[in-house]
C-alpha cells in the first residue's frame, strides 16, 4: 500500500506550481523525474519493508541454541530470473526516454534564434546576432521560437543553470557547448552559476532569463541595437588597430594550438572536421581557398576570426576574449598555421 501511495504521490504532485516549466523540454524532464521518483520510491519501500519484516520474523528466539542456523534457501531460479529481467527492462526503458530528451536538447536540428552566453567572474554576458558587443543585464528570448544557446567562458569554468528550464551545462574557457530548446512560458527566471568560480561566486544569482512575447522581445532587441550601435564587435589589439602579425612565433603558436585549439580542430585536411574544420594546410590549400566565413585564406583573415570569433553551420568559434588570447597569442597561432605547408 505504501508503494502504491508513493506512485500516486509522484504521479500527481503539482511540480509546476512550485517550479514553472519555462521551456518545452522541461515538461519532458518532469515526466522523466516523476517516473524515476515513483518507481524508485516504490522499490525502496518494497525492499525496506521486506528487510524490516525479515529482521522481525527471523530474529533470534530466546530459546534458540547458540549455534542455531537460520532457514537456508538456495537456487530459486524463478526468483533470480525475475529480479534480473525486471531491473533490465527498467534500465532499458529509462535509457530510451533519457536519450530521446538528450537528443532534443543537444543534437536535434532546428532553425530559430542563436544566442551565446559567456561566463565571467562574476556575471554572465550574452551575444545576439545583429546586436553589436555584448548584452550584460538579462538574457531575453521570444516565446515559442526555437533557440540554440552556445555556452562558453572568458576566464574560469562556470555553470549555467536555469532551474525553470531543467537544463544545466558548464561554460568552459576555449570550448563551446550547445543546448537547444523552445521557450513556452512568458516570465522571469533566475540564472545561477553552479560551479565555484571565485570569491564572489555567490553573487552569480542576480541575473535573469526573460521570456517575452514576440512584440515585447522585438522592442527589447531594437533598444539594445540602438544602445550598442557604436560598439565595435572587433576586439582591439593591445595597442589599438589591427593585430600586427610580423612578430608571430611558430613554435609558441604550436604549443598554444595544442592547449587551446585541439578540442575543436585537427591538424588534418580542411574537410576532416572535429567541431571545426581541419587546419593542417589552411593557408595553402588550393581545394579550399576560402575560410569558413567566405573570406580568402590569408593570415590577416585568419587573425580576424581568431580575434572576433565566428558562428556558422559548424557551430561557434569563440572570440579572443572567450579563448583568453592576447594579440601576441593570435600572431603566434597565425605563424604556426602559416608554417603548415
């Protein structure tokens, strides 16, 4: 009876009363949680109940001899069969449901809005297509519009978590991870950092994800376009202006490439992608005379991508701030790539 009561409780508990489901996938996560909580609670009550019963029913009697041995049961093949089959079926079902949700969040192709969230000590900033620079107060999204959210960090590892989304992912310097979802419920929802990132980590719960109706989002978007109209997307070199590539050091660039770039790029032909294209002959490849942004494969154009980042069909290349690259670092990387003939 207690097991049945636990199943009924978790099947009917009004989760959204206490924690709104801000995106479509949140409801699927809730269903998975209910299933796991109901079956787990029922199984725990069943097993714990029998443990208590056996401890009482087969306890030592006062008149038992000191060398008494309890009831011995061996080789119940029917019982062993069912306690193997039932958990196996449970794990298979749980895996199928989990992978379906994971696929929608991580891999399912979709059009819509692409946003980048960047973790800093001690705040998040956001980049939108057609808004210069970064948005630094709230992340606004339109309701019912699919969103691809690219996550990275500018300094140390942070954790991007919106409880109302039921999604959480780390933001890692030099690495871009992606989650995909569709907002469904207008409102304001806390953004929280879940990785200890320094002395003011506890302050990283002051920002919000705001889901707006489309006209409201459009007005907010236009206001930030106007506000940042004169902000440059280019990251200036240390002394201002374009990055000087003459002082690039190829061996230093090789070490930096191994540290910063190998998570996304191979030293292989252009079409051998890892996340981004292979870069073994990027500046000297007749078959691929242009870079991913369509510009000619020249050292200065490679430096522009390293400096400003790029978003395209393969994903997002973080900018120099997110990757922690100085002007000298960029010059060294370009010198290394130029040496690969």
